[in-house]
């Protein structure tokens, strides 16, 4: 194989910052991953990250939006959601009480994903969650 050839495929979707767009993002992800055993986990992660973007950043303000990317290779499914910024702080995993009604989304994502990374962008933040086809590739799941 040539050194610049990749076997990964990447899809992108931009959505208006309306709550009903979260279900569209979930369906889109499920369609891409329909034959993958990681589809259910990826769909849940997309739901949490998209909802967080709408609730906690300018993505949920008029005319906000959020952007979703799904990268798939034989080893990894990576799901990324980029928000429009406007939040006072960067997204972070907060270990909340199990009875808490809010603040558990990224904690849940980190429990499902093998790796979660938050990147600052020019406009806001991108949260990427990676799911490994073989858990031995990434060791134990993030906690």
C-alpha cells in the first residue's frame, strides 16, 4: 500500500442548532454504521454530543449549527461533534451523582468510548469519541 493511501472513510454533516436535528444526526450515523457492531454506541454518543452542543453553546442560538463527522476504518470508529462556541468553559467530563439530571453526558460518553478528546477550534470546540473494533488496541475504556 502506498504511504498516502488510507482505508478510512469520513462522512460529514452540518445541522441547524434545533433539538429535532439530534434525531437526524442519530439516523445519519446509524445509516453509515448499519453493518457495524459499534453502531449502537456511536449513535448514543452522537445523541449526547449533539445535545450538549445545542444546550450549552452558541450552536443552539439562532442561527447556530453543529457539525458532525464520522470516520470509519477497520480498527476505529471516530465520532466528532463541533459546536459554534460561546460557552464560558470547554466541555469536560464531570463525574456527577447518578441521580443528577444534568451534567452526565460527557461522563456517559467517556464510559462508552475507548477515548474522548476535546479540541479547541477557531469558533468553539470539537469533541471526538473513538470506539475501537478490538478493545485491545486502546486498552481499557476511559473512566
